[in-house]
């Protein structure tokens, strides 16, 4: 390029000027080449780094967690002496601390839903329960979000002996009952450990009212008594006039209200079917 420019400039400029211009052009080309080599070899700053940080694992949703636990419980079923399937009665779910904190008050609801799901599975598939379902959610610092560890056990011999144990002679001890106050209806005896209240027909207690949600509330029995739990209903569940947020223990004569119109009463004393 320089040699092609020099003949054109010979007639207009003296020899010393031509040599100076050629040297200047040569210096410019050498400087541009050195600068490009330096830029190519310079490492990029962290702000221009194309590598992305790995996404943080998100906590598992309550519904997905419930399904995963129930699948694990079914896989742990064993054959009993009669040749049937026996579901474990004790379930411990190990979660990351951040995951348990994210569940908050829903942790009790997840445990209750899993226990109720175990009872439902036993009924539908003809399984037996080794003991009354007990579900616990436990935090562990070494666990990561989205990877719960499900531990199961059949329960102690005392739990196994309690299954099918006959009651007092003459029916002296009767199960609690839910009396339907408004709208009126036949009382419902609580013979099972779980009772689901809602609008669909598959609920244990079906209430075909617009103010009642599909999964409105439930009652479940623990070692120290019966508890009432709201399932995030739209119009709320009330116990003796106070709205229920978490599991609340029931006592004899407590009044349960679903929304504004449906009223029930929990009674421990024997009742006749009216």
C-alpha cells in the first residue's frame, strides 16, 4: 500500500517529504497491529464473562410434596401374614430448613393431607395400615431444596396390637359425633381418624352449599384428641366464633361454622341418630 502511494506523490513533493510520509504510514500500521494483539490477549473482566451462575433450586410446592410422599409410602408397603399389602404407619419427611420455613403454617396441612391420603389409599386399594398414620416434617441442614428424604416405619408392637382391638363390652364407649345444626340433618359419627368436609360428593361430609369450598376443612384425631383444620377456604372456618388458622383442638360442645350459613357441633357424648 505504501509503495503504491509513493509514485503518485513523487511529482508533487520533494524526496525528504515522501520519506517522512512513508515512515509515518508504516508507524501507524505497526501500532494498530500491536494494539489488536494486546486486546486479543487481554482477559475479559468478570462483568463481561459469558458464564452464567447455576440457578438456585426452588422449594417444592405443597401439593407436589404431598404426592411425592404418598408415592414413597406406597413403594414401602410390605406383605403381611395374610398376603395383603401393609402400609407403614410412621412417616418422617426430611427437608431443607429453607424449604420448611417456606411452608410455614402449611407444614401442618401437608402432614394432615398425607395422613388422610394414606387412609384413602388403604380404602381404595385394599391395603392395611400398620398403625394410625403419624407424619412429621423435619429440617436437616445438609438437605437441599426440592430433594425431600422420606423415611417410613411400621410402628411399634403396641400400634400393631391396637389395630382391630374390640371396644368395651356393650358399646359403652361411642365415637364422637358431628351434629348438623344448620341446615339440619342426621348426625355423623366419627368412626374413622380423618373426616374431610367440602362441596364434592367424594368428601366424607358433603355440604352442597355455595359458601363451602371444594376442600373446605377437615377433622383428624391425634393421640390427645380431635383437631379442626381449615384448608384455605374462601369463606373461612370458625370455631366458637373465631376463625381457624391452624390445627385447633376440639372439646365437647364446640360449634363449627363453615362460611356464614353452615353450622355444626362437635359432641363427645353419645347421641341417637335423629
